[in-house]
C-alpha cells in the first residue's frame, strides 16, 4: 500500500515538473516573438527615417542640378547675346529699345564680266527703268546677272531659313524662291518652305515683276524676317512660283531685298526698312551702303540699318546731302559731270541703284565722255579700249561738292565670247535721263539713304576700291 502511494506521488511530481517546463518554454517563445516584433518595428521606423533622409538628399541634389542647369543656360544665353551683339554691332537705345546694325556685304571674288553678262544687265536695267539700249550685236536675252556682285545674308521664318539676297535700292519688294517653283533658277537656289515656319501667315495674293525675259511670278506671304540681328515680324514678301528663262539661273543670290521707296513696291507692299522704322526696330529711319572693291577679298563692305555712322569705311561721318527729287527710286539732281577738265554734262537727274554694277548716261553725255577718253564706241552701246590705256579722272558734282573717281577705276574688264579680256568704259549709253549710278560709283562713296528726311548723303571712302 505504501509503495503505491509513493509511486503515485512520484508521478504527480513528474507531471508538475513537465507542466512547469512546458509553460516556461511557451513563455520564452512568446518573449522572443515579442522581441522580434519590437525589433521589426524599430527596423521599420529606421527604414522610414532613412528613406526620408534619402528622399530629402535626392531632392536637394535635384534642386542643385536644376539650379546649375539654369545658370548654364543663362551663361549660354548671355554668351549668344554677346556674340550676336558683337557680330551685328548693335547698340541699344535705352528709351525706345531701338537699335542699329551693321551687316557685312559679300563680294564675288576676282569677278570678270563676259559680254553676255554685260548685255544681260543692260536688258535688266532697260526693263526696270522703261528705256531701251542701242541694238546689241548678240542676243538680248537675260542670260546671267551674276555681275551684281554684292550680296548679304537674310533669314525668314521660325526657325530661321537662311537666304543670300541682293540688296537693291532700285526696287522695293523682297522675294525668294517658293516651295512650288519648278523653274531651273529655283532648283539651283534655296527655297522658302512655309510649312517649316511656325510664324508663317498666309496671304495668297498674286505677285509679279517683269524683267527682260518674262515675269517673276509668285504669291505674297507674311513671316518674321531677321537681318543683321534685327527682327521684323509679319513682313510681307513674295514666294516665287515661276522664274522664267535663265535670268537668275547662275546668279549668286537666292532672291532680292528691295530698299527703294514704297511707291514703286509691287502690290503696295510695305518695305522692310519702313517696317523697321514704324516698329522702332532701328534708332533712325535710314540705312547706308559702303562697298569695297574686288580683288581676292570676299567681304565687300557693309549694309548699315538705322545709322549713318560709316566712319569705319569713310573715315568720318561728314556727309554731303542732297534732297530726293522723286520718291520712288533714290533720285536726285546731279549738277555736273567732268572728265578731266572737260565738262561733259550740266544738271541731270540721277538714280543711285545698288542692284546694278553699271553707270549709264544719255546719248549726248555718253558721246562727249567717249570723245575725251578716246575709246571705240560699239553698236551695242559700250566703248572699248586697251586695258593699259590711261584715262582722265571723272568728277561728279553733287550739292556743290566734287566727288572724284580715278580714271583707272572707270574701266571695266570684260571677257569676250572668244576668251579674250579687254576693257570698256564703266559708262554705258541710254537714250535719255536719268543717269544711273550703280556699284561702279557707289563703291567709292559710302551712301546714306535717309527716309526720315528724304535725302541722300555721300562720303568718300578711305580704303582701296
């Protein structure tokens, strides 16, 4: 009996011991789980804090990068602006924000005319001014106008479409080849594409200018025109759809920049300079042309908008001004012409025309000039001579001031169809007034075209011409 009681007590004690051991184990496991949970919470909070720190750091870095990018853009913009200012030599007017600008003229290097060049240009002038030259011994078809050597750069549209244009004081419209022009001349030159410009405005009105071999036809349009760092918005110009014959096929320019008065503008289009004045793009309503001579230099002087400061070319800003007598072409009264000491002309009307290289004179004056210089007149209205021949200086009297062109500068080298180089007088014959003073005269005298005061100014150049 006693043994049974002892065994029962041992079993109860063992059960109690095992139960306590199980409870301690369960409690230990619960403690570990609780610790793990607390540790997880701590890790989670630490990760959140770390994430916030990384986000803040990333934000600061992004901000620093954006600021650096802004500074770099600002520096680039300032550099571009400074470069444009240096290149265009623009000067701001603090009151109106208007400017003036100097645009380099390019010159066709070592240019020698051919007889076809010469006759083509004479036909061009005849159609422009409504007179006829003496009958030529060859074809009178316009074959080439590449002897209009002085050109400049102009941009149309946004983004810019670049063109080489002829600055022409003998006309008043701007025109360039359009996208639908199939003529040979258009195929050989840059075309304006309205679809590529965000600032293009459709006009659609037809446009035509008559030349010796036909009409240059097209349609009018509006777009932003940029030249010499100056910008004119909504400038009306023409996109050609037809450039017939071979008139402009071999020209070294894409189109024409007309600089005459609005009164001779086709379709009464407002001129570029007129828009510059009305929009206060330029300080003064005037422009100037200074032309250099030929030789090996490709830079042929400058076209200056909004200023008569030509001291870099003329040595001073002292001009002899004469009033415009007819507001259309740049026409004035030429008081006298002398060859040597011989007076060959009294008062005549004259036109300054940068679109031609010729000087023309009415028949009576032309014959007197030829007699003095001793050249041989031809039936085509030119006077030929040996290039070694010395001829007297020419003196043009304007507003009482004498403007002298050296005799050797009044000879023009021409290559015949047989390849022989000879010289002719720079003066060609026309039936009547006006006298046309082209590049052969302008290159010796910087010329100011003052629209505000309707006058023309002349100053002798200081460089070799």
